[in-house]
């Protein structure tokens, strides 16, 4: 009997609250989402999001590490994929940040000059599926990263071969060598 009275009391209070809300207008808040721009206002550099150089380079660091773990595991398909992602990332660095206020040299010139040949060497090692060639080419790529940092006044940012796999949520083993 007590629970029935409690439920009736709650329902009565709910009804009173609803009635009060009907009489008291609730101010409308502005939405966080802007209305879509007109079709004629296609995305322009002024209205498009451009990732910062630090954001792009953080992604490059992740790709660099994943490339190592894929090659170390002999997963050449994944290594080729990560190398391609690394290339695309450098393309974005050059496209979105051709210069930098702290760099004495244009980034769009120094990155291709230092990195293209080294990326090609890693690609050759992956194509040959050669672990020793891959390790040497990867170390050359890493040296290139550090050379680029030196040339652009970011020498305080030193890249190295990863010592521990921080991607515990990804298997780097080739699909045909994974335990089931």
C-alpha cells in the first residue's frame, strides 16, 4: 500500500512539474553546430581546418613506429601500407606547412630533399621482403628525420627506432603467421 501511495505522489509531482514547464517558456540555447554553408561557398583554405605542423608530425611519429613493428614482424603488406601513410603524411606537411617561422629553410624543399630517397630505400627493402635490408633502410629513414629536424631548427626533437611496442591493440604479425 505504501509503494502505491509513493508512486501516486511521484506521478502527481511529475504532473505539476510538467504543468509548470508548459507555462514557463524555456529560453532557446544556440546550437554548437553551425548551419551548412551555401553550396556556392565550397571549402576554402580560410574556412577549412588545417592541422598544425605538430599534429602532423605526431602522426608521422606514430607511422614511423608502426612501420618498424610491421617490418620487424615480417608483415610486408602492413609495412608497405605504413610506408605509404608516412609518404602521405610528408605530402601533407609540405602542402600545409611549406614554411615555418622557426625554420631557416623552406620545409617544402627540405623534406623532399632529405626524405624521398630514404623512403624509396625502405620501399625497396619491403618489396624484397628482406629483414636486414629493411632494418638498415629504416635506420637511414630515422637518420633522415633527425637531419630534417636539425635543418629546420627542431633538432631538439630526436627520433629513434622504437624500443617497445606501444600499440598493444594491434597485431603486427602477418595474417598467415598469426596463431588462431
